[in-house]
């Protein structure tokens, strides 16, 4: 991953970012009105000592886009409580953001609290105490809730100015409708309140009560600036995941927002390449992801159908409206961002590969589209093998990869090169297969000479070059026509050849390990005609050793279901 490119592609929308160290631990969670500007600021200019230490530890980051700065504030609070990042000391020490509480009492009141342990209904958090206090003052001005800590024996001033229903003298007063209106307002449905305030502001202005009109105007401005609709928290305390995806012709991005106890505390994002149908790949991933545990609810975006989510039973649904729909839309928004930025981050991959092929073509004076790369492996003469990978039409052609058990040598690398070159290209000539533009071998002049000798004997004129390694077994040069050509590590050609070298080495080592493992459990029975895995297991489970099989009578072997011709072969081979 190119870190600078990833920084350049961060969206300019509000959201939260998670800074991670080399162990993939979240070490800092922050919020931003503009994610791009905020995250980039960590890597430019001077910082205080704490921020400098943080930046020195950052190795990667992720982010979640939100609908508003207020939502990012709420999500930040939840993420900090979830991860307890070491650089978020302020919130870990419980100096948390303020909330507005509707107390759980017969005659409720509105108050600002900093603890989430309250039994009442909480709304927030708010950016600061001032915002919370102003909102509390506004609600108390608009709605006649009680203001006193304990009920007095007679009505107070608030009752006489119309700001309290005075449950102290009217114990049967019903607060239900008032609480419902306040709840709608605190959840963001401020249309009725704004209409009411505008009406009162105009009335005060028409009667030339300008100071009162200004007060109403300030209230309206406060509502528009502070009381935004937020969906990061729901008050039903359920565990649910919001799932959506986006796709292109090459990749699928899946975004899962995780809500626990009614609060979004985390997210899971992945972008992967797929083969076949998009929905098959999406559902296959999700079925594996939820194999062990499913939360109370799985909410899917409208990009799924009811038939798609049947696998998840009655826990799955596709919300059509309300807060759940908005949460799903947020997951979709993040999935779209993930896919777009993944594409932008890697879209130059093809251009860079094309540049590398052009440079390689220029170097060998021939158009390069089809490359075959060889690597040999053996361990002190044990299990000598050779592996071939094919790069064709600007990508690895894995169906054309080949494995070779070497038969003419155990530890002679030059002879190994001769054998595999002959076997590969003699067969291509016989079958009329596609001849490569270039052969690359893992080695220097000696390996090249051995392979060239075989190509000449077959009458084949194919360009051939060697991938020369240094004493640390790291690619450093290309050997071509007797010349050692150093490679600049910053060049696209070096990166391309390194990828080819790593791929053939991976393929060879995997094959060699498989071969060694098979040889370690080899048996004399493997070479006997008529003895397959099933009969081999039968014989070894019945007899204690190969000697016991050798000394067994024909009758004993026949009782196991072994045919006469196979019994004869066993006796001849094991004697």
C-alpha cells in the first residue's frame, strides 16, 4: 500500500478516523468535520510532544464517514470506549462529553449530565457543556417541565410565568405528550419547534419587542447549529449490524457498521477481488463472517433482496424508512467510498505494469507480452523439483503454471536447468503450444548458458535472461546476453521483475515442501501396480509392518480382498 496515495484519497466529509500501529492496534481515535484535512495534518508541520509520539507510531489508518460533524462526535465517543486507545487519555479518564437527560421520575425534568450511568433517557453527547446548557435552557423555556429538585408545597414562580405545570399542586398532570414532543425535538425533529419560534419572533417584532425577537432569533440559530438529527445511537439497546456493499467489474467492497447496546462502536470493511456472480461472492463472505455468532438484528441495504438474505433467518431485514434506513444508507455510503478509493489507490497498477513491460521490451529489443519464469529447488539432493510460472496478457496465468519432478539430477542446478528447459519446450514444439517472448530463470550466467544450450539444440530462438540475487538473496540485477544490468529499486521495471521473482519462488517452495512431505511418508507399497491409497491403508492397518506384509501368506492377503495378480506383485516387489 502506498501511504501517501491513501492519504490523498481520504474524503472531505465528516467522520471518524482510527490510527493504528504496526501491530494493527488502534492507538488513537479522532473526529473531523473534514476527514482529509484533519488526517493529513498529522503528517505535516510541527506538533507537540504527545502528537509527535503518536505520529511516529502510526503505520496505517481507517475511517468511517458520517452524515454530520455531530454524528462523528458521537461515533468517536463510542469508538474510544470500545478500543481504549492509549492516546485518547481525556475520554478514557471518564471526562466525557455532556448529555441531556430526561429523568425517569413521575414528574420528569431536564438536566445536563456527564455520566451514562443514569437511569433516565439520555440524548447526546454534545460538543461541549455550553451547547448542552443552551439546549437545556431552550427546552425549559419552551416546555413546562418542573425545575425544582424536590417538589415544594406550593406553586413557584415558574408556574406563574407558564414554564411549569406545577405537579406540586396538580398531582394528576399528564406529562406524556410533553415528553414525546421533547423526545422528538432532541432526536432531531425540530420542524414544529422552529415554526413556533419563528411565529413568536415575528409576533415580537411586529409589536416592537425587539429584545424578545432577538432572543427568539438566537434560539432558532442555536437549534440550527446544535440540534442536528443523529442516528449513531438508538435508544433500544439492541445489538445489530448494518450491512451494505458496492462492486465494480473487478472488486467488491463490504461495509459492516456494528451497533452494540444501541451504539455504533466499530466497523468492519473489506475490499476483495471476485470471480463469478457478485451476490454469490457477497453472500459467501457474509455466511463465513457470521458463521459463529449473529447479533440481535442484521439490517441489509436495498442492494440486497429478500431472497438474498433468507439464509440469515428472521434476524435479517431490509429497512425501508426511519433511523434504521438511515443507518443502512450510512453503511452504503461507506461501502461506496471504500470501493472508489480502493480503485483510485490501485488504478495506476495497470499503467505501472505497462510501463515496466515497455522498459523490459526496450531492454531486450523485443516486444514482451508472454513471459515464462523458472525456479529450481532441492534440499541436500532431496526432492529436486523445478517450477514454472507464466505471465501473459499483463497478468499471471495461473492455469498455465507447471511443476516438474527432476529425474536426471539431485543437486546440479545447471543440469536441472537443462532438464526442465528441454521438457518444457520440447513438449511445446510437439503440441504446437504458445512460445514465450522471454524466459527468465532464477540465477546468473551459468543457468542461462545451460538453458540456452537446450534451446539451441531444439532450434528455438527465444530471448532469455537471468534474475541475479545478491548475498542476501534479494534481486539486484538482470543478466542478459552476457551483461549484468543493475536495477534501480525505485524503477517500475525492478518492482515488476521482483514480483515475478517472488511469485515463482513462492510457487517453487510450496511445491518443494509438498514433495518433501510426500517423500517422508513414502512406502514400498507405492511402487506396486494395483496398490492404491485404499489398499495401502487396508494393508498397513491390518499388518504391523512392511515385513509383516512380506511374510503374510497368500490366503491372509486374499482374505483382505486383495486380487491374485496384486498378491503376486506384492510378493515379487517386497522380496
